[in-house]
C-alpha cells in the first residue's frame, strides 16, 4: 500500500507563497488520484484540488472559490511526488494540509471516505 508524507508547511506572512510536497512510497502514483485537503480549527476537512495520476489532469472544486487562481496542484512522476503551490496566501488559508490518494486513477470528488491513504498533514500558518 502507498504511504504519503507531506512537507513544506510553515509560517508565512500574508501575500507570501509556500509549496507543499506529498511524497509517496510503496506504490507509483500513476495508479491513483491524489488530492489535497485542508482542515482549519473547528472546521470540516475540505478538498481543494485533485490530480489524476495517469495523465495529470487537475481539478479544483467550484465550492472553494477562495483558492481559485492562487493554488496549483502538479505532479512529478519521476519523483513520485505531488505538489501544491500556494500563492497570495491569506490568514484564512491557515490550516493543516493533507494529501490523500484514491486507487482510481480518476478524480471523482472530495468525499474524505473515498480516499484510502492519507498523509500525517503539514501545518500552514499565515500571519503577520
């Protein structure tokens, strides 16, 4: 089974950027759909982007307008790693960010119960 490890979180000022990484081991990501989720204190976990492992198609849920145009998901198959580039960060982006994999390989939504494998999460704090 695949194991996922996130990295790249930290403290950043409003307007700054971070790039999160989700490194996979125990399996190749071309068989999976990989999504990024985030969970802010007191809120439910929400899906913010997904990429299909076999062809790299990317998806951003229409319900999360706040990340459109600012966040970009990508994949490096050679490194078996998925990235989330986050620009123009806002205090509302403060959350724990998780990557998750669904043996798909298609992105079919952001129901947390649909994803079989999860990383431990990485904290992103946006504050001046």
